[in-house]
C-alpha cells in the first residue's frame, strides 16, 4: 500500500516561495490502478515525481507498505517510472533496449534467467512479435509500450506513469490504459497514471483530481460526476475553475470518508468477480485482509501520537520481519563492472549503427591528415646555416645573412604551423567525439540512474569508448603526416602530445556535455572552445603579457604546441623561435599541464553525471 501523508512541495521562485503541492493525503492499496487528473499546471507531474523521490517533499512523508520513505527510500527494483515521452535508443531493437535495461538493473546468475526477465516483460506489453524491430520504426503506442517493458524487467511493485497516453490516437490510448489496468490487477502492483484525459474513467479503480496543487477529489470514478455536480466528466475542469484549490481541498476533507468507503466496496466486488487476482488475497498482509471487511478508511494518526502499549513489541517485530522478507525477494542490482561492460557494449553497437556519425568520423580521419600533408612540403626544406668563413664582399655577406634568415623564418613558420594545424584538427575531432556524448542522452541516463545505474560505471564506459577514438584518430594523424613530413625532432614525444591534445579537448568537451542543459548548448560551447584555441594559444600572435598569464593555463592547444616545439631538433627549434614571440615552455611541464586538464575535466564530468537533472 502507498500512503501520502500531508505532502507539500515548495520551490523558490525569484526569492518567493511557490507552493506546487499543498497538504496532499491519499491511500492506494495493492492491485490498484489510480489516475491523477487535472488541468495543466495543477501539479500532476510534480506529485508523481515527488512519489518517485525525484522531488524531495517539503513537508509530510510517504509510506510504502508501512515503511516511511523519508527514512528508508525505495529500492530501485521496487519502483518503475515511465516518463511522458519514450526513452530508448532509436538505432537499437526492441529486444536490445529491453535486454540492456535488464542487464543494468538485475543481477542474474545465468543467461536463461536473464532471458526469462526479458521475455516476461515483452510478453506483458505485447511486444514479443516486434522484438527484432528497431525503435525508429515503431509507432507512438509501441514506443510507449517499450518504455513500459523497460521498467517491468525488474518487476516493480509500484509503477508510476507520466502522461504515457498523451499524443496517442484514441485506440492506442485505450489499449495502453487497459494494459496498465491489467498489470495492476493481475500482477499485484500499484499503478498510478498521470493523464489529462477524462475519457474512460471507469477503467480506473480511483481518480485523484488535483487543482492548484491541492486534492479536490479522490474516489471512485463512478462518484466523480455526483461529487462535482456535473452530468459528464468533461465538465469537471470548468467546475474546478469556480473556486481556488484550497477551498476544494477543505470541501474534500468533509466528504472523503464516504467516498473512500465506496472505493473499498468496489475493490471487494472486483476481487469477488475475479477482476483482481485471487493471489492478491493470499499474498496480502493481515492489514490488507482486514480491509476486505469494508470499514471506512480512517485518517492517518498524528505523527506524534504514541502507539498503544500492547501494540509496540508485536507490531514492530512483525513489520521488521515482513520488510526483511520483502527485501530478500527483491532483484539484486548488478555490480559496477557488469554495468560498465553492458554500457560499453551498447555504446559501440550504437556507434556502428549510427551511419551519419560513422561517416563523419571516417571523413575526419581521412580528410584531416590529408589537409595537414598538403602543407608538409613547406616544412621539409633544408635549414640553411651561417657559414663560419667571412666573405670579403660585405654585400655578398649581407645577402647571405638575409637568405639564411629568410630560410629559417620560412622553415620555422612552416613547422610551427603544421604542428598547430595538427593540434587544432585533433581538437575538432575531440569536440565532435564528446560534445553531445552525455547531453544528448541525458534523459536516458537520468532514467537509468533512477533505476540503479552507478554514475561511476556510466562515466567510465564513456571514457573508455572515447579513449579508443582518441587513440585511433591521433595515431592515424601522426602516422599519415609522418609519412609525408618526418617530424624534425623526437617523434614519440610529438605523438604523445598529439594524443594528449586530443584527449584534453575530448575530456573538456565531455565535461561541458555533462554540465550542459541540452545537446545544442553543449555543441555550441564546444565549437566556441575549439575556435578560440588558435588565437589564444599565442602561436600566431603573441598575447599581451598580463592577459597571457591569465588565459594560458586553460588553452590546451598552447601546451601541446609548445611541448612539441620544445622537442624539436635544436636548429629547427631556433628557427621557430625566430618567428614566434610567445614564450615556449619545456615539454616536461607541458605534459603535466595537459594531464591536469584531462583529470580536472573528468572530475567536472563526473560531478555533472552524478547531479540529477531531469528537466
């Protein structure tokens, strides 16, 4: 049984307290299907998220089977939350999405046990026949069923559904409501559906009407028109507008017991008629069985009222035993390594099925090194040196000096430019790698975190996936360019800096992605970051000294470029110094700074992943 006891929820709005839920109380027994209805902005979704624990109630508390959820929150396997819009990977099949959901939520001891969970969820939602179909080819109703199946794999006893019928055609909407009703009645679950529709109310066991954050009615759908004094349920919303929510709440407090009594009598009739599984009676607690005797539902006792002396020892012991037994039956959550493997396998599968991203990656890997190689000839010219012999002809000596300086400037400029060109192109690759990696799937990540996914397993899977891309891109860039233009210094050091440059930009953009509110915002910020790398690096034009000291620590392109330049042959290094006014840093320090960039970025990314952001 789910109980809400005097629930309130407030948020701060421009320095003022805005009450979204106001002193809400209700009870929902096992094998019960309840609808939450009301006009837009009345608090339906807010209440559902508060039940789920996504919103923390400001006052009051929820009880689940006698357990105070303020002290002992839901186990991820106990509750399923189905958001308004379908959350699944479009390139994966129905079966693959459900399998991934099961592998992330449930610890199984064999493949047969895992497939039993998957097959049961597919059968319950009627998706078995289309299990091999990709999500992008499903209808709206089928996608909603898939979202439901992904929750049912862990067999939650409480199922919360937010507007899952919204946007569906009438037939699909009716089918979804009947499916949820069957899940509640035949599988001993509590199912709560938020909906704005007032059609087919008789499919629900009870209807909770919200108005301005207050309960205006919670009773049988058969009594709703009588209570509001309307001939048709569609007239309820107009009637609600006649007075504020607080007045409706006070009116409801005066009449609620009679309507609660009606809910219990209808429940007994459904059990007698076989509409609710007989197993419910056998599996119910003693308190649930006593409800079948149809006494009126009483208001919860005040929190500060002490229990009767003869109840203290016996009731507490029995409750503890029941809670421990129930906990022992819950599916166990898989370990972090198991979740990591599942996520990594899924990410590679999505990568190879995303034709657009795959083509883009191939184009960058092939085209970018070619662009660098086109300029390689300018960096291959031999470096002229001053002769030790003096020329008797002073004009000839001056001409020779000028020729040497021009040659050194030409070669130094070319070498500096080729190295920076490599780094900037790898920065673009890094931005493309991770700018949308987390922000683009934030709704899925939040949903999976709610179901028991560890943020550490999630971020680690992203890091390993992106590390593979960084290694492939950087190694190919180095090998291709090296074939046309042999690095004129320590080649291995240059390769390491190319990898670090790509890794630093990839991790920085991953941090931006984890902290951004949308994939569009993350992409835009990442592109700006890459765009500013060249002018702020000082490789083209030296920055003002005071500005350089402030901005330089954050410019990864500078450290990769400076480190590569510092590892050049001494003569080439001197040639670069002729054309570069920016101070060059020894490559040992450059190594350290780029590693710090990567570590700090990953920490920021983890903070962003760990933080809940549903909207």
